[in-house]
C-alpha cells in the first residue's frame, strides 16, 4: 500500500471544550512503524544494532 497515512480528524474540538488548554497546543508527529526484516548489515530500532568495531 503506497500513500500517506493520516490520522482522521478528532470528533471533538478540545480547545473549544476546554479553552484554557488552547495556549498549550503544539504540533506533533505520530509515527506509524511497520514490521521489517533487518539483516546483520542494518541498524534498526528493536532489531540488530550496528556497533563500531573499535568501541567496547
């Protein structure tokens, strides 16, 4: 499946319901990780980690 995955709009405008929270609003990025098949030559979060040979 190709294309951009997006999060649907929220059913409630929180800033309208709780106006005191509006100044605290910030942009955020949601990550949508997908399973992969890293090899010993790849470095991956949750998978094999490449480590420099000279480091202990």
